C-alpha cells in the first residue's frame, strides 16, 4: 500500500526585512554577512501573526488545493519551536479553524527544525496502519533570534502543511521511504521562560547539521539502494544558503538539483517549515515521475530523510492554491523599528 502526500499548502507573511537593514543597526558588514550566509532578506510576521495563524493558513491552503472533506482528517500534528502557548496545543486551534474537528488525535510536536517532518512520519504510520483516513502534518514557526545575535539575520516566519493519505488515486506524491538519524547533541536550546534560544557555536556545523543530515541521507539511500543521480531534485534543511549547498555537494547532489527548492535566500530560516517549504517549492515545479530527495534537520539533534516520487495528479492540483513563488513575490519591506515591533522585541502598552 502506497502512502504519500494528498495535498500541500504553504503560507509566508508579506513583510520582509533586508539583511542590510539589520546590519546597519548593529554596525556589521552586510556584504560579508550576505556572502557568508547566502541570505539577503527574511520574512517578518505581522503584529497579529503567530505560529497558530500561520499553521491555520497553511492547513486551509492544503485543504483547498485538494478540495477534500476536512472531516476525513483523523490526526492534526503541528511541529514548531515557537508554539504560542506553553500549555495549550496549537493543533486543536488548527483542527477547529480548518474544519477538521472532532479529530481522533491532535498534538503538538517539538524537535527544533525537524518537528514538522516528525509529524509527517507519525501521520504516515497512522495512515498505513488504518487507524486514520488522512493526517495533517504541519511545520510552522515564528523563529526567534535575540537582538544582535547571529540568528537575527536568518530567523524568519512561515509554514507549510501536508495532508498524508494512502489512496493512490488521491496522491500527488508517493513517499517511497523514510529514514532518521538521531543523537543527543546540544547545539541549540531554549529553556522554559527564555525569550530567545542559545546555540553552541562549535556544535552547530559539523557535529550538528552535517553529521545528522549526511547520516540520515546516506542511511536512506543505502536502505533503498539509490544514489543522487536517481533523483531529479533534492532539498535539505535551510538554516542559511551555505549549509544546504555544501551538504548537497558532500553527498553528490548538484546545484541544479537543489536550486528549485532553495528558498532561504529570499525567505530566511522558517525553522520547522524550512525543509518542508523547500519540498513545497519543488512540488510546485516538478513533473509527474520526478523524484525528490529531502532531508530535514533539527537541533538536539536529528535528521529525517525522505524519498518522494511525484504522480500525475500534481498537474491537476498544483494551481489550486498559492505556490511558494507567489507567496515570496511582492514583499513589503520594513525598517528595523517596525520589524522589532512585529517580532515583539518592542512591547507596546
């Protein structure tokens, strides 16, 4: 029995701030930052947007793209590291607002930037077992970065939702297999009550991102007996533009394979939405029969790899909801003061 993606939908706020504007405030060299990060601007939430509203918009887009009955959704899982409530699920809000209630199961997932792909895997298992008809897996974040911290140049806002099912006639893409690699690596954390995360710089690159992405990716290709040339596209977690480009080269994937899904230069790092929004951007362009290799990364740390094959149904559904490129178009740029207010760095009485 095949299991895969019945539909998908994304949401990106219309506001942006340029890296030059953040660097101007802190006295940093914008050209060096842009060259090193390969990020030129990032999305900014509106004053009334948070992870819940972003997740709702993405879920509604996914439902409208496939025109399914939302009552068929038996599980709603929202992955994020910026849930608006410490004690109150985001997923119940999403289920209610998208017309899916009552659902069999709803819960919030947390595993840094791979919480959304963990939700996809959970939905795959529930659908495959027959416990539910459809599952809704979301990766959404209003990413945090302390003023003046390196994270502030990339931490962005956005989300994407995937409806997971197993009726072959409904699938826009088959998830051929998945493989995960996880260790306890303390590269990034935020304790309860802390407004911003902290990061262990020397753990971020090699012991964190590159170790877990390469091991998850290699593990899946060994399991499936595939190689990079078997895929038309590849997507890797995008904390910046440099890391996914480098890891793709390390694994044997080309720039041509990763470019369609490499949205971080104009979007920033949407944390739990990062890899998933790259997959959505790739689905927006892929043809029936194309194969997509994707690997998400979450600090703490782990990697989730997926092999995805696009079906003929993609041509029928693709234009029924906004594409990622459309969501990135026509941005409204803000200065740092407005950005700080939108992000809650400035409190208004």
